[in-house]
C-alpha cells in the first residue's frame, strides 16, 4: 500500500509564528504601515498577498510582498522551531517505507530554508500553492495522506486524492476541522504516529 505522506509547513511541521511576526514588525518600520503581527500569526495559512491585502491598498501589495520576502530569510527563518511531534511524524512515515513531501503556501526558497534550519528529513518541497492547488503536487508524489492545520488543507487532500489528516495547532479546533470534513482530526502531531500505524494496519486488511 502507499505510505508516502504530504505535510503542510506553517503550524503543521514548523512553528513559524515568531519569525513571521518579526518580519511583519520590520516591514511595518520599513513601510511606515501598522501591521498587527499578533493577529496575523493567529490566522496563518492563506498566501502572503491575501494577508497584505487586509492592510494595504491593492496597488501596494505586490511591492510589499517583495520586500517581505527580501526580509524573511534573515529575520524569519532563523527563529522558526519545530512543532511538537514533527520529527516523530516524519520518522513514522519513513519507518514504514514511505516518502515525505512538504506542500505549502510559503514560497519554495523560504520553505526550503525552514526545512533545512529545522533539520526536517523530507524528500521534496513544493511552495507557493494553497488549498486545492496543492492537489497536483500531492497526486504527482503519490501521497496517500496530507496533513495540515487549515481547512484549505482539507481541500488540498481532496484535490490530491489523499486522506485528509488535520491537526488543531493552527486557527481551527478539532471540532471545527471535523465539521469542515476532515477525515481525521488530531490535537497535534504527537498523535500522528499512533494514528498512522493503525491506519496502515486497517488498509492492509482490506
């Protein structure tokens, strides 16, 4: 059976809140615009340009996004930390002979930078995709499941023909993730290994 798994990055494998907040705080100084970085990091998931559109006129979003991405590698990436259970979740997939792909809305350069600084053992990183647009990468990779913290990650799993596994470490509770149609809703990645082992056993009995 297929055992390869896809993972979202921000607030699934990596706690990027402090790094992203620091980048927004510096962006605020550079642009002379007030960003509520604390509010922003409570709703991580959608693409950068969508968040910036909450704070800036449409004509200023693209330039602000470019400046944000210029700042990010030096200010954001170094302070990222791994989510609880991230290393063990990846290890569980690998122990079963599976491969791991990260599919994220973060641009690929900064996604790879985050994966590298955290020492996450993954086979591939795909960036700058959100929601159902993640499905192409998941299907190409042969991911049997996709793990994320956002309701848009449920759409991603569906689009990629994968089991939707969610973790309540982002903006949604376990109940909300279930209500949005997740196949599996976990508290966090520390619960992934037990679920994965049980799921593989059930699949093998089919």
